[in-house]
């Protein structure tokens, strides 16, 4: 499997919740549910946010499943493209607004604060 960057897109995982499982491309003994679970957890897998056991299950599934391997390769390449092309610095006003929101959130005991 390909390497990945640390780019994070938390909303993108929602795309995989509605994707049909890649029927007919799985290795023997795998189900559509296996594909749905692997695709649902793909972003956490790429970001290294899963347990060792769950990472291994997904790795084995993706290696054996052509449809999930295609989804994995696409996301890895997309992350590389974004990392390569989106290297601009955030405007100072935006950085200040984010820092203020984080401070306000900490001051409110972790509750979300609109800015």
C-alpha cells in the first residue's frame, strides 16, 4: 500500500458512509459489511488514529479487496496533491480568530463557542 501524508479532512469520512460497498471485488470470505467498515474507518486509518488491531484488520482487508484498495489509493493520492498544492499560510486574521476560539473554548470548559 502507498504511504500517506498527515493531511486531515474530518468531513470527508462522511462520503464513505453513503458509498455502496465494492461488491464482487472482495476476497473470498469478505462481505459488503467488511467493505463498509473499512471505508468508514479509512480516514482514521490514514491518520494513524486506530488501535493496532483495527489498523491491521483494515490493512488486511484493503490488501485483499480491489474496490477498497482503489478507494485507499485515491485518498492517498488526493492527500498528496493537497499537501503539495496547498502550502499557503493562513491569513493572520484567521489565525487570530482560531486562537481566540480555542482560548474561549478552554475558558468555557470545552464547550463550543461561536465567533
